[in-house]
């Protein structure tokens, strides 16, 4: 990298006409709010010598964002300045508006919420050393263009060149068969574990497994069955799943919503297992992949027994 600065114009086409005018809807005002916030952050980055790159790594660079989306922004900081910048990051972020929340999120990145109109705006930051800029090649992003992703480049154009290699990249499973085996394995492993929790009366433990583990893997399996895997490595399996499933599968899925009452949870888990068995076997047979017939049959037999007091003798 050299010290030259490449000024990258803001490239947010479907927001460029957003202006604050009277009688705007809430959605229009939020669109304008996002534009204003992004412009302020870009201007600050371009005037700060410590920041050699600013990247929009979320839905905005891919054209999937809307008025209610957050901003996902990665900053590349000169190595010598990274520690001090990270230590005082909330003060830096505070220049863009009133911070209602500024903390290190569960994935280890700085997350913020600003007091904006008409609703608070979420802005997720990530700070990286300038020397690690080439790691963006491993990011699960497929921007519309390098310009849509790179909002500030003081690396002599190196960052923009790297981003060009991400444009339109494949974000589906790296190996479809391995992915299927992992999802299927998790479904039946955790179904059996959840059944065990029901037997010991651990209702909240079973409920959490059903809601967060079983349902998530079931949604992934349904995507594998119907081939809706274009954004597998970057987006939750739940995102707009209703647009991908057949009416029959969607109706079966609705019967798998985690029960609100303890007495119904067993039926919910049984419905999940039934749908997983149907969709999984259909996929395995179509692809010529192995299917754990014996395990599936045994787990479904167990789920037919009453919870909390199954007689296995």
C-alpha cells in the first residue's frame, strides 16, 4: 500500500434522491436519515488520517437494504493507531449523533444505536488493522460493485481492487453434500437431546433447543430441499423462507412454531421431526445421498411416547 488516497464517490443509487421534505412518510424519513448518517461517517473517515479504508459490508453494498436496515461498516485503521482508536471508539462514534447505545456485541464488534427520526438507527462497526486488508477476500459478501462496497480508499486503490474480486461471488454452500450431512446430523442429534430434556422435565431447556437449534436447522434443510441456497453463507435460513417454500411445506412448517405452553411442546417437536424426515428423505433420494433411516425411525418412535414418563421397558 502507498499513501495515495482514492476518493470514492458515494454510490447508493436507490437513496440518492432521498431528501427531507414536508409530508414524508416514516419510511421516507428513515431513508433520508440513513443517507445523512452514512454521508457523515464517510466524510469523517475521509478526513481522518488514521482511517485508510471504509467498507459497507452488509445489505447496502448488495442492494438488499431498505429504510429499516442497519448500516454495516468496516473501518481499516493504520496498524499503529488501531489499539488507541479501538479504546476510544465510542467517542469517535459520538460525533455522528446522540448515542442511545454503544457496546461490544456478541460477535465482538462495536454496535451502536443512534437517536434518529423516526426510529433509532442501528450502525454496526468493525475495526481492522490496515495490514489485514486482504482478508476481505474471505468475507461472505457479494457487492453489486466495488464502488458500492468501498466508500473510502486511502490504500492507493488496493482495497477497491480487492473488493472487485468479491462482486457477484457465489455465496451458496461450498460443498452441498457435506452441508446436507451436517444439517441432517444436527437435526437428529438435537432432536434426541431435546427429547431427553423433556423426559427429565427440563421444559425451558427443551423449549430453547426447539426454538433456536431444531427450528433453525429445519429451515436450513427446507432451503436445501428446494434449492434456495444462493445466500447460504451470509444470511439466516429464516430470511424470507416463506417466499421459497411450496404451500404444502409452508403449512407443515407453521405447525412447527415453538409452543407457548408446556403441554404442546412435545407435539411441536414431533411435528418438526416429521417434517425433517419427509423433506430430508426426499432430498437424499433425489441427490443419491445417504440417509440415517434407522436413527430417524427410532427417534420418531420415541416421540410417540408420552413426555416426562416414557416407559422404555
